[in-house]
């Protein structure tokens, strides 16, 4: 028996707009920097491409350097995420913490425009800081989800926000394409922009479109489950209390079988997702000879189908259940990545890559939307930021392990195609773990978490 769809009146539409606009804003970083332009620029031009750079007397390919850089950057978020979330819950300041990472993230992203060819160490430091800020701000952004609407509507809300994000990322990619190929249409002379200007545009986009979110959520609804915490408490005591909260939450999570299994499954299949996002344009440039402008159009296709997937599959998740929709996405990804490893098997490799990207986008939107909304079903009231801090651990640990394995296989075999098979394995194992999750027990486990919090 399916639950009735929530009435639109149950959703705070103003907060939905504010929530969606941050996805619209920071998706520029996810697309132009992580997925399309900076990643392939760094791997090919900054870190030497297939020839790579010399490290301890060994030539390490640029694709490996990039993959390992993504992994190391995310390791810092894995270590700090839960503590940051606990601090935000104790101070009731999710939006303030978001802002505290958003602004440095914008500044560091702007500095990426100054990274030249061969400056792979300097570029690594700047990118690492920007990626950390981008990822840390997402902890507090995700935690705001429960302020937008009731739990039974969060699949739809999450899907709408993801959809806005894909639109934002796609629009800036269109601007970047015009900057590189037809600046006259933007009122500039031919050759006025370089790829570095595209990196700068991300910082501007992220900064400007986040401002409405900060304004709408400026009066954050009280969510702290720790009323005993007073503003006068010193920072040292606050850190001790937050660390104690982290330990307690970790213990509570470990005792909930379904939640524990879901988080492990998410960790594994999201290894695949994060690796694909980080390496898809590197693969296209290296294996198929795709130029920057062609990669932009390719990812515009993915953004378009991902928008459709996040909207439709998020609605289906609310209509029926989150887990079955998520299972379809994970199984589809395992098949698509296996195809990616053998790209060209049906004839023209580049044509197949375009078809593969269009189909993959549907399930990219679905897997991200449904993972976040299913997680929200377990979130205890008052522990939103801390809980999503643990969710962020799974997200960012995936961005550590997946690219680390992928980069290692590229280094060991010299083949990007062989490395893709590791991604297929992640989806297969993650799907098997997800299959054992009983979604009907989420509300029961949430009540237990809330009782233990009391």
C-alpha cells in the first residue's frame, strides 16, 4: 500500500527556493571544476598527462595524480565532518557554518585561475583547500533539508533541489562554452577568455547565487537538542561536548542494523559515483581525444538527463519507496560502467560514449536524490547537522577510496579502461549491501535514536 503524496502546502516554499538555490550555486564547482574543465586541465596540462610527473624517481601519470589529489582532499573532510556537524547542532548555527566555509571556498576557487602548466604542487594545495571548503559546506547544506518540509516529502524536496543544481551547473557550462568558443555572443572580442577565466567564473557564480540562501535561512529554526548549551560556554568546552556527541552518535548508529548496513552500502556504491564524476572527462580527453568545448557539451547532456532523473526518481521514491528506486539506479550504474570499460565494442567509441553519458545522467540524478532523502528518514530531531556529518563521512570517504583505487590501477596497468572495472565492482558490492536494507524499519530506528538522545 503506497502512502499518499504530501500536499504542496506542507513544504515551506520560500525555504525550498533558498535550499535549491545553494545547489544551483555550488553545482558550478561540481561541474566546471570537478567534472569537466579543471580536472582534465590539471591531469593533462598541469600534471603532465600520460607522461606525468617525476615523484621519487618514478613517472606518475597525470590521471593518477588527479585521482589521488581528490582522495587526499576528501580525507580531511572524513576526519572533521562529524565534529563540525556536532558543533553546528550545539550552537544552532548550520547556516553560519555553511557561510564560514562558502566564502573561503569561493576565494580559493578564484585562485585556481592562477594555476599554470607544470604547477602541479601549487595547484594541488589550492584545489585541496577549495574542495575541502566545498565539501564541508555541503554538510550543513544537507542538514537544512529537514527544515524545508516533512519527512514524507523529502524525496520530492531533495529531487527538486538536485534538479536546480543540475540546471545551475549546466547554465554555467553554457556560459563557459560561449567564453571559449563564441565570446562575441557575450559582448567580448574573439579570444578574450581562456580556460582560467572559466575557473574564475565558478567562484563568482558560487558567491552570487548563495547570497539568497543565506538571507532566507538567516533566522534558522531552532534545532539544537542541547538546550543546556549556553552562548557563554568557552570554545574548548564546546569542542569537548561536541566530541562527546560524536562518540555517542557513532555508538547509536552502530546499534541500528538497517542504518549501519545502509551507510556501508552507500559508502561502497558512492565510491563508484564519486570516481565517475572525478574521472569521466579525464577519460574522454585521454582515451577519446575530446577537446574542452566538446567535453562541456557532453556534460551538458549529462546535466540535462540528470535533472530529469532527479526530478522523476525523487517523486517516485516518495510515491512508492526509496530503496527500490535506489536499487534500480545502482544496478543500472553497474551495467553502464561495465559498458564504459569496453567502450567501442559496438563500433564508434566516441558515439557510444555520448549515448552512455546520456543514459548515465538519468541514474546519476536518481542515486544522489534518493540516497539523501532515504538518509533523512533516519535523522533524529535535533541532530540534523551531526547526523549528516556522518552521512558526509560516507560521501567523502567514497571520494577517498574510489579515486585512490582507480588512480592506483591506472598507475599499475597504464590503462584507464582497466581501472573502470574497479568502479563496476563498487556498484555490485554496494547494490548487494543495499538489497539487505529493510526500509520499513527506518521510522522505528529513528525513534530509538531520538529516545537515546533524550
